[in-house]
C-alpha cells in the first residue's frame, strides 16, 4: 500500500479531490441527459411515429467512439471538462429515452382513463400519474447510464488530464508506478457500486408499493397456492357387503 494514495503533483489534486472531480464529470452529464430525455420521451409517447427516428439518431451517436467526439469538440470547447461531459450527456440520453418511453407506455389504460376522468390535464397526468408509475423503468435506465458514465470519464485522460481518476492510469505509465493504475481501477469500481446501491435505495423509497425480497417471494408462493387446486379427499372405502 506504500504510495497507493500518493497522488503525483502534476495532477494538482488530492485523492479525494480526484473522487469529487470524477463524480462531477460523471453525474452532471447523466442529470443533463435525464432532463433532456423526459420531455423527448413524452413526445415519443404522444407521437408514436417520432420514436423510431429519435431512437435511430441517438443510437448512431452512441455508436461513435468517445475519443472521436473529443477530437471534434476540442476545437470548440478546448481541453476542458465540458469536452468530456458533452458526449457522456448524449450517451446517457440514448439509454434514458427508451427506458422512459417503455416505463410510460407500461401505465395501464384504465389508470390513464381514471386520471382523465378526475380532471387531470396532459401535463399533470404525465407528472403525477405516468412518471411515478414509470419510476422503476427510469431508475433501471439511470443505473446503466450512471455506471457507464463513471467508467467513461477515465477516457478524458487522453485530452489533457481531464479524466479525473483516469489520470492515474496515465501517470502509472509515465512514472512506472503500477499502484496508481490499481488505485484508479479499484476506486472507479467502488464508486460505480456505491452509486448503483444508492439508486436501488432510491427506487425502494420511491416505490414502496412494489413487492421485493422475501416479501415478494412470499406473495408469489401464496398466489401459486391459490391457483393450485386443492386436493380432493377420497371417499372412505365402504365395507364389503356381507355375503
């Protein structure tokens, strides 16, 4: 562990400073992608013909390597955090739009009809009925987007030390210190696991009506017992007639 937390001076940061920088560069793009995906997904739900072209365009953007996007953006944003965060926001948008669309479309028609009968307008119905029911699907997409963003931030080390913890990978090779590479990989993995656990906790808090864990298995077993026909008792054998 000697030198494991000894950060080279050229990074101009501490170990915990790199963690904070890494989270900022990873989570802000996901937040921007979520804010853009919510209205875009609603348009795709309302106008079904719009969903295929939107999904096609975003998929094409997702297929472009992040390094190629960095090269294009450097002329406009320079070697800054913004150059790293813009592609990550687009990648998050690609993941979140299908998740939100699927979640909103899963709302039962009778629920929508009931909310309309109660006087809910389109905006109020979307915010108070459709989105809460779609929370599990949205958070599932967020878990994928956050994990991918945390890992992709490290690529920013290739454009002038903008990779946060990924900068340790470059310094490990530059100074011949493999412990820096181990530090980078382990810390990035721990951050991804912790953020994923927080999203699972948020899902549990936001959807208390959803069965989970042992309670869910108990409900499934109870439902299976109810569906299974009860065994019928066989009639007692009658005594043989006397001859």
